[in-house]
């Protein structure tokens, strides 16, 4: 017993920080943030311009369900953009500070080539500062970096923290820090979630969201 503790203790102490960094423990990313009011006054739905909202969006039992087809029209008649059905949280249009989006997302198997969450607003010729996309069952940062595999057919918690002044955006999935992106400038930003077709889009795209919260770091 004496020799066991003599050996085990130094090993535990020296290897634990390494294990924590590489695997990552879930934390509460909302700690230190203040939750802001969120109701229908703070968002609306963007959908193919020629269809009624109920053809592409439903809200039952606290679950927002958004879907779109690759052959659908864009959000406005002369828009060159691909089809989308998105919740646009235009009620919180920010240009400074540290802001956070939290929501539980669900993507059914088969949905691919689609942006499911974005931080709108960027400088230069970019429209967005962050896109979370799904390709073939993996969650990506744009098409650049795979963040989480096997994302289909399960609820996952998404926390996106945008520090405007530091120009950093952090992504947490199920409370685990997964990715940090550099900001891309821009005068103003807001969060969006839903389905926005990208390259190699599947014919049908759907995502569901519940428990959406907008938070701001307390000054
Ligand atoms: C939404 O919340 C705001 C702030 O609490 C409140 O003023 C407003 O009346 C609410 N709107 C609806 C539609 O519930
Ligand atoms: C956000 O604010 C900017 C700057 O005032 C404005 O141009 C833009 O239309 C706003 N966007 C929304 C969705 O309210
Ligand atoms: C997804 O799968 C399709 C079909 O196998 C393939 O063409 C495409 O390159 C894949 N996309 C990514 C981002 O891996």
C-alpha cells in the first residue's frame, strides 16, 4: 500500500494536465455571462421567398424545425444566394463586446453540404465571421476544419462565443472547447441558425434547434 501510493501519486499529478488538454472536459461556457431576453421579438424566419413560412418551418414543444430543398428559391427574388430557412436573431445586432449563442442542435442523417449556424457580418468580401457546416455527418468550420464527427441523429449543445474586440470566436460542443477561429472584421454581427445550402448540398436539408439563449459577458 505504501509503495503503491508512492508510485501512483507523482504519475497522476504529472499526467492529468496533459489528459485534460488533449481530451477536454465539459465546462459551462455560459459562466460569467448574462442571459438576455429571447422571444419572437428578437428573431424572425428567413425562407424561400415564394413559400409561406409554415412550408419550411415549424415550432412545436419548444423545438424549431427548419428545412429546405436544394431546388428551392432564395430568401428574396433577386438574391444570388442559395436556398435557406434560418432563424435570424436580428434583435441582437452587436458591434462590440463578448456575445454568446447557446442552443441544442439536431441534424437528421442525410442532410449535407449545409450551414447550420453562423455569425453574420464580416469585413472585406466575406459575409460571415463563422459558419458551422455539416458535410457527410461531420460538423465543420466552413469547409476548412472538421470539428466533430458523427453529428447525425442526436442532440448536441452548441456554444459559440464571439469576442468582437479580441477578434476571436470559440466553439464549444457539448460543453467541450472544440475550435477557436479568428474574427473576420465587420461593423456589426448577429447569430443565425437553421439550414443554408452550401456546396455539394443534399437535395433535402434539415436542422432542429431548442433551448436557444443569447448571452453577453457581464462588464
Ligand atoms: C419579449 O421580451 C421583451 C423583453 O423582455 C418584452 O419587452 C416583449 O414584450 C416580449 N415580446 C413578446 C412577444 O413576448
Ligand atoms: C444591423 O445593424 C446594421 C448597422 O446599423 C444594419 O445595417 C443592419 O441592417 C442591421 N441588421 C439587422 C438584421 O438588423
Ligand atoms: C461528402 O461525400 C461526397 C460523396 O461521397 C463527396 O463527394 C464529398 O467530397 C464529401 N464532402 C466532404 C466535405 O468530405
